[in-house]
C-alpha cells in the first residue's frame, strides 16, 4: 500500500534520505519521489531533465505504517502523513493503479510527443497516449502538459513532459491524411510489416509496424506525417496488419 508523506517543496529527495536513515528498511518495501521527464535547452541541444511530479510529497510502500510513523519522529525535516479525515490511510487501490500505469518501474512519467491540431491535442507516443482526456492545457514553450488526475481523493493538477512537434489546422491535417491515403491506394498492398490505421486521429492512413508490446497493448507504427517518419503508438484494435 502506498502512503503519502507531506514535506517541504523542493526538499523531497533530502527528506527521503533522512527517512531512510531513521526508518528500518524491514518496515517498508520502498520509498520514492515520483518524477516526470521534460526537455530543457542548453549547450545548443535539448536534454532530458527530471522534475518532481508532486512537489512537496514523497511516497512509501508499506503494510506497516506504525513503525514508519515512529521513524518519522526522528526526522529533522517537516513530515506529515496524509490522512483520510482523522485516520492515516494509504491512497486507494484505484489511485495507486492509475499512478503505476502512468509511471515506469522507476516511478517516472516518461516524455510524450504529439501534435496540436487546431485546439485538439493528438498524442503519438509516450504515457499521455492513455491519458489524453486528462489534459487541460499545453505549454509548448516549456514543453509540458497540464493535467488533472484522480489522486489524493480528488482531481489533482500536475505537470508532465509533452512536446508538440507541430501545430497545424484541421484542414492541414486532413490534407496530410488524404495524401497518405491516396499514395497507398495506388501502391501494392500486403508488404511485410505494413499496417492500416482503422480508427483514431490517423484513421485510414497506412504505415509500417515497428514493434509491439502486447502485455501493454502498445503497437508502435511508423507513419509519414508532414513528410517526416513519425513513431505512433496504437492499441491493437486500432490497426490492421496487411
């Protein structure tokens, strides 16, 4: 079970180090700070940088919260375990599953990419592919998307990394799709690895299957989008292997 400890924003990693010093490792599975990857431009290149997903909070996975609470009393930094009313309790199973699905094994939300089509966000790759409905706004300059996700007993605002490769109008996007469809209508069908998109933003387009992760229902295909070969992740039901 995941319990959440409130601390001072900006000192999350320092707090984790102190907690590990005073709490017996036998009393918890792991202690971590959820992160997300975004991009920052320096030295004339874009670099991956890690940011804190929930500033001011650390997570502890334990079935024995009482010894954890005793250990927290020795921590010099401000800490307070979140409560449900007056009872110290973990986040719900649904909330934990939501976060597990969004993050990787290191509790990091990886970077996502996509397009802005008019006012609509179209995700082509990354974890946001599964949480498009949670996106509220996109900041192209900072390369982040602002979401509201169901954790901490309500809808909680967070930022995650998102790069909008291009912004186009609905008409430009429609023309690009039609160009792809016309091209493949006149080309031989059934080439090895060729797939057709059956639904979603790229419905009707044809591309190439690159790889598949059936356990996650993620099928990575390559589509030519605005004359650029682009990786797009689709669920199996959205594609047909030709």
